[in-house]
C-alpha cells in the first residue's frame, strides 16, 4: 500500500463518522431543497411509517376521546340529575308565577278600562265578575258575583265598555243571574244611530240580535250602529247594542228582516258593570 | 449499539404520535433531539448518525415538515455535539441542560434556514425558544433514563451472549 493510500485509509478511519454524517446531511439538504419540485421519493418509507404510526395515533385519539367522553358523560354529570330535577321544579314554579302575573296584568287592564268607563258615564254603577255561563239551547245567561246583599235588584242594566250586556233577572243573596241581550227572552228598545229610526232589538238565541219593526222604506244600512233608546227605563240612552250586519226583505212585505251583530263579546268578557241607578226614561 | 437504537425507536414513535395528535399546538420537549444529543456525546457512531437521520425523517413525515429539513438539522446537531463532546464532558445536569437547549436552538435555526431556502416563509422563533427551555429542563432527567435503558439493553444482550 502506498503512503498516500495509507494516509487516506487512516483519514477515513479517523473521520468516518464525520464523513458519513456530512454525506447524510447533504442528502437531507438535497431532500429538503427539492421538496417542492414534484420529485416522487420516499414513498415506501412514508407509507411504512404511516402504517406503523397511524394505529398508534388512532389509539391515542381514541383513548383521549374515551377519557374526555367519560369525563363529560359520567364524572361531570354526577349530581346533574338532582340539579336537573331541581331546575325543572324551578321552571314549573316560575312558569306558574309568570302565568299568574300575566293574568294579573290582564285583569288590571280590564279593571282599569272598566273603571275609566264608570268614571266617564253620568250614572252610578258597581263592578261585578262573571262566575258562570249558561249557554243552553236557547238561553243565554250569565251569573255574576254580586247579589241582593250588594244592592242587586231585578231589571238593573248590566253593561260593559263595549256596550249593552243584558239585565239582572234573578238577584240571589250573593250572586245574580243576568239575561244577556242575545237571549230570545230579551228585547231592548233601540234606535239607529245614523237615522234615529226606532225599533226593538231581540235576542235570536244564537249569539246574535234581530232588529224588529223597521219598515221597508226606512233608511237603514249594513254597518249602522244600534243604540239604546232609554224608553223602557232599564238602560240609559245611547249605549251601543250592536251593528247591523244583514238586511233582508221580509215575507210580509211590510217590515225588514235585520240581523244585528252584538257589541258585547261574551267569549272574552270577564268583568261587567251593573248600573245601580234606575228610571232612565228618554226625554225624546 | 443497534439494540440501543432499536429500543429508542418505539419511544420516538410514541412521542411523535402524541406530538402529531394531542400536543400538536402545545410545545413539548424535543425528545428525539435528546436521543440524538445522547448518542452523539455518549456513543458516537455511524449507526448513531444514521439514527439521527431516520429520526429527523420520521419527524418530517409524521409531523408534516419539509422532508429532509429536520433530518438535516439532526445530523448537523449530531456532528457538532460529537465534536463538542471531544472537548466538553456532558456529565452534569447544567451542561446537559445547556447543551440540549443550545442544540434545540441550533436545530430551529437550521430548519429555519432550510425552510427559508426552500422558498417558504415561517415564523418559528418563539416556538423554538419555548421548546429549548422545555428541552433544557427535561434534558438531564431524560438522559439519565436513556442511560438506564441503554444499560439494561446492553446488560441483557451481554447475558444473552453468555448463555
């Protein structure tokens, strides 16, 4: 072996680690700098590593999600049933209270409206609440929570801010029966607001009124308002009874057949005003 | 030496699996670099250099880096630690921690240089510093554990040869 070869061999032996490292570093650098140049390489190594590590990664993520799930679905939820039941109770209680408060607000609004109405009219009246409805085949009556002990007597007018409601027919000790204007037994002297033509509003027993004794040549139209005339002395003059909804020629060729839509809305009415004054006779 | 490396590979794989899943956004101590560091100053060999290359390659493949960048950095770190180990003895906790932290910074700088040379713009400085600190803190303990693992592997190998 020549001296130069021996020197080279010695050099390689002494620095083989550095040389190998240097070559590996150069190869790495080559890989890195040609990374974006679409050179297909390392596919087998990449796939092999992926095959080894992917199950491991899945295991880690699976364990992680199991632990997280156990924490959120079990450990974290301990005691949540009791809390849930307690919250449900609270929700029910609050809902009930909310309903009651809404009811109170609605009652307050209705009473305020009734109070304002009572203040505005020139006669005395007392407020009463409806405690029962009697919607028989033809009868249309309600029971109010004011009776003889409260000054209720027969034929007192019962009204609401919307208009005529009916009249007291049977005053009891603490409650009274009110005959509604739509009952077939009810008849109220009225006049047409626009033309002052007089007639009688009778209940038709079917939640409506019939305006009677209007001649064929009388000027009445659909939409005309019907007001109390005050002739019988039960109702004050000028209360709204209803509105003409239909006009037909009767078979006798003498009177018109007129249907009146009542002003009161029985389905939504809960409080009424009983006029305690009597003797409202019209001066007309 | 081969047995030591074979013992390190599963640990590195598990670490990279964690790094690429649960701790992808949380800085971790660079355990593969500590392996390279340990092999470079304790048992410098061609197998160690090849292992550094393989570790870097695995890191790039599994953690989505530019293939070759981390392996280049690990190889350079391996060489420099090997050269430094001829003058310095990484026997104390301080030298190991300091050496490992510097190695992480060096690795970060090398990867940054390679990635920049490849035409990409990256910001790794803060992460590198954080990782250097973490690796420095863990370095001594990790090297002690690797020494024990190496000792166990070598001892069992020796016993196997006797029998």
